[in-house]
């Protein structure tokens, strides 16, 4: 899978693309899951944002009785940090690298690319963005946690130390309890990342207030012209 280009749903800007948001979906969803959020963000056309929504590979998921579904990595139990799937995480990291490299080949420099995601997709945005060797515009991680957290300190790359990170979570999330997101945010803050945290009166979902805050954050991190 290292060199495989994932299938994607893409929304092009009205003019020339000047920046990209690669947005990963959650467990069991697909590339269409967040397609409808793009018009809701109401981002300025002059930002020239291309939205890229990739499909995760289809694999059996242990916590769901081995059912095959789109997943960035296997989930062994609901007790998330105890037992993880490093092989699956690293496999998906490599696949996301391919997407990043394709955007660069299409003329979008790394510093104009945001890695984003919800749930498992947000976990992969965090994991991949902090390890990517070139500076990104930002990392957007919704209703998620940092996978393989114990390996971060030795694997993180200095290029993305100053990269803005937006983490958000629902107070009543029963799928990924908010404490997991908070623990990940606290770890990143201890490591001096530029992290902004928001929590909302919701479950494992996205609410209007969150969409508003995401739009403001994207507008800020993609406002500056590329060097």
C-alpha cells in the first residue's frame, strides 16, 4: 500500500487551486461523509481551496466482530490507548503521504496543505502531520486522540513543531470519550505545539458551532500567501 493512491472525492475551487485540505473520514464511513460540509464552511473563494476526501482501505475491524469496513486501522477494543494497531496506523500514514506528495506535484506547496479528519481520520491527521518532514499549513483533528502517543517524541519531525493544530471534541462523546482527546491535547501542549482546543455540547458528531470555529481557523491558517 505504500505507493497506492487512495480513491478520493474532490471539490475544486471556482478558480485556480492555491491550497488543499486533505480530510479523512471516520471508522465505517467513506469519502462522501464530509463532502457536504464544504459549502457550510463558507470560506472565501480567494483562498482557492481544493478539498480532498480519501477513502480508507476496507479491512476487518475487531471491535465490530471482524466486519469488513473502511478503516484507517484496526480497533481491538473500546479501551483505546491500551492495545493499538501500529501496522495499520503506519500503513495508512504511508498512504496519506502519497496524497500529500500528489498535492505537491499538482502545484500546492506543503505549507499550503491542511491535514484534517474526524474520529479515526482525525487520529491519522495528527499522527501523520506531526511526523511529516515538510511544514504543513495546519492539522485539524476532530473528535479523536493521538494514536501511538508513546512513540511520538522519537518520531516527530521539527518542521511541524510550529504548525497550528485545532483539536475539538464533544463533551458527551460515547464513542471516543473526551478524556482521550484531552489527554492527547495535554501531551502536545507539554511538547510546545501550537494547539487550540475547543469542546462542544454534543456527542460523537459535528455541530454548527464547531463548523463555524473550523471555518475561522482554516481561514487563518490558509490566509497567508505561499512563499
